[in-house]
C-alpha cells in the first residue's frame, strides 16, 4: 500500500520512510504542499501523512484541497498539541492527529489502525442496507452514505456520518464512549476515547446550524450520548 509523506524536515521524512518501508508499505515523500496536491491528484495513495507546518502553505489548506476531490485517509503531524488544532484538523476531515516528537513504531501502528478503519468504512458504504427515516427530521441514505436533516443533506465527514447513523439507529439509547468507539472506530485501543467527544462537538455544531439552534444530542454525564427520539 502506498503512503505519501508530506514534511519539510528531512530527518523526520527519512525516519518515516524507513519505518514504513520496514513494515511493508511503499512510501513516497515530498516537502511542499503544492507537490503534495499534485501527487495526491494522481491518486493511488492509501493514506497521506501530512505536516501542519509546511514552507509554502498550511497543512490544513492542503487537507482542505485534497478533501475537495478525495476521501483518502489523512494523518496530521504537528509540533503543536492544542485542542483547537486537533478540532480544526478533524473538522477538515483528518482521520488522526500525532504530535511531535513521536515514536515511529506508534505512528506505524496508527497508520495500520486508520487503514483498517477505512476498510471498515468502505464496507459500511456498500448498499447492503436500505435507507431509513426518523420522524420528519432525519433521513439516512445508506447507499449514498449520507444523512439529511429537514430535507437537506448534511456536510459531514466520514466519522461524523457513521457516528450520527449509529445514534439514529436507536434514538434515545445511551451509547457510552467505549460503545461508540467499537462501532465507529474499530481499534479503540489505539485511538483515544477523547476522539468521540471531539467528533460529538463538531457534529453538534453542524446539527445546530441545520436545526435553527436546537441540539438533538444529549450528554449523559458519566454514561455517554444519545440522540433525541
């Protein structure tokens, strides 16, 4: 499987190239966001490892441009660890976020976990299940892997879509973070449960915008989340 590394620090790029190659991946690296966009446009990559701080443009901008035409999994690398950066990256459609310095072994493990989740999502996108509606508010199109709210399709990331569908399948049911991790993120041991809270936060913002400020998701302190039936 081909991995694209986008990082202007040669030492880090070389470390990743070696670690990925040693674990059976075919890795390619570049230094600039513009180069990354050109390479990504050609397709063929199973995952992109993207540094936030690039010389010519922000890694966030690179991610935004890639997401216009591609659903390839993206793992962000950054020297910053603020929550706002993680949220921005997830809102743009990133699949995971690793702060420098990092362990090459851990990063390879994250890459494998993301690729397994991507395969799981691809299976979920297959038209195996029929669409269903929840009252007049939500409509789920499983074949198209999308959710409508009040008749308008929501602009959601893959994990936001899976998270919302999971909640809508059993409205009123309280899902713990661990349950959501098992259903939406298949490798809970390699992904923090904090990821659930971050995605709930971004999902809530999009639902409020579609529902004139109403929030259908309920937080049950110490238990988890549910959606208003």
